[in-house]
């Protein structure tokens, strides 16, 4: 019975690892001993930051909505409360987009909340 040679699987594993760390700097991209933990850490950061991205964008939208609301003579909290009371269902992403790109439409939304 012939012995098992693992060259094929080793090459495949190494090729996959180097595909993951492509573009990394220094020896992290071409030395297995350095690339393996670099890939693990990169995966950890990617997982964490996919969740952080949602938080940071919501913060940005809140700031943009507040700026638009203050330009129309109200505050962020009063605007959000007015939207809920008026039964207007617009999420923060859309409100921020309106405040930035369509200020006339945004001011109509603000007027609808003041009634």
C-alpha cells in the first residue's frame, strides 16, 4: 500500500490562505507562519466592524437629521416624536437622505410633524 503524500492538500491550504491575506503588508502576505494569525485577526475585525458599521451609520444619520431639523426650526427629538405622533413611517436613513439632498421635501415633512 503506497504512503499518503499530503503535498496537494498543503498547497491548496496555503493557496487559500495567501488569497485571504493578499494585499497585506510585509511578511504577512507571503509567510505562512505570519499569514495565518493575520488572517484570523482580520476575520475577527471584519466580523466586529460589520456590526459597528450599523452603529456608526445610524449616528451619522441622526446628526444629519438633527442638522436639517434645526435648519427648519425644530430639534431632532421633537421631529422624531412628531413623526411617531403623525403616523409618518420614515426611517432615519431616508430622513437623512432627504435632509441632505432634498431640503424642500424635508421641510414639508417637518411641517407635517408640527400639526
